[in-house]
C-alpha cells in the first residue's frame, strides 16, 4: 500500500468516525448553518464590508483583511481544479448538504473561515475574539459532519487560509 493510499484510508476512517460520533441532535442543523454562512465566503466578506463601513478609523485594515479572505477563497477554488480530488463517496458516509462542485481539496469553507479569523480577530472587540478564533475549527468539523470533505481537505484549507491571511498582512505592512 502506497503512502497516499494509507493517508486516504486514515482520512476515510476519521471521516466515518466523526460522522458516527455525532450524538448532539442539533449538530447537523448547526453544521448546515455554518455551511450556508461560509458558502463562497459570503458571511466573511459581509463581515469585512461591515467593518469597513462602520470602523472609519481602520478602513485600510478592514480592506486588507477582507482582501485576504477573498484571495484565500479564490486560491482554494483554483487549487480545487488543480488537485481534482473528488468529494467523499463511501456508503458509510452520509452527505448531508449540497455542494457547488464535485472537488474537495482544499476545503474552500475551511480556507476562507481561517483567513477571516486570522485577518479579522485583531480588528474586533476583545469579547468577540474567542468566538472568531473558534470558527475555523467549528467550520472544519462541520464539513466532516456534513460528509462533504475529508480531514486532509479541511486541514489543507486551514493552512492555505492561514498562509494567505499572514501574507496579506505582511504585504500590507510593507506598503503602508
């Protein structure tokens, strides 16, 4: 068995385990709500636009942060078409939500949510930061609960989102 086959086997075992371990009756509706909020990074772009409009003193920072979310989402869409990994297809995995494409690597939801958490957290009031920081993990878990991604898809997405947000912050810091 090749390394990739071993990783794929572990990926599927973890995905099945997550789905089999869902005991909270509200887990699927919560995961579905997160899925809809994260579709095409809409909630995170909306948050950035609201921050830009309401926080006049830090408009540039909000613009950079929102740009990072858009760039991260765009990068994930391009990488999906390069990787061409199909979404989970296993009789033990329940797919509980529709998806805009058949490609799964990286998870665009995990990418944009992680980018948003890193980019927006410093701009938000301190009481909101723990919630924002918890969002990437919740979104990643929701993609498994809904059966539309493997664990490595959401991991790759989170890493891409983090890298994009950090890179955007560094580039903006050099141009200010």
